């Protein structure tokens, strides 16, 4: 089985409402029926903190930028 990584995020303004939104999204993606629906399409949802997501982006962007440059990938 090929393992693929993908991530998505929901941007929100900083503050009280984004804290609530984050907590609710993490709660919802942990529900068994939601996890089952994601699994059916090959996804495993993982809720992280905004800080964890920022740390991942900080590592992933330079790594993928290097791959794109070296492969000379261009946007049509």
C-alpha cells in the first residue's frame, strides 16, 4: 500500500473564535463516524494545534520547494 501525505487547514483570524473553531474541528474529526468516512476515502484525520501545523509548514515548504526546483516543475 502506498502511503500518501496530504494536509489541509482552515484559516481563521487569531483570537477567541479561532480557539473555539480549532477545538470543534478536532472534536468532530475524532468522532467515530467521521473517522470512518475519512478512512473510506483513504484519509486519516489528525487534529493538530496551530503551532504544530506551523512547524510542519516550516519544514515542508523548503523541502518541497527544493524538489520542485530540482525537477524544474513549472506552472502552466
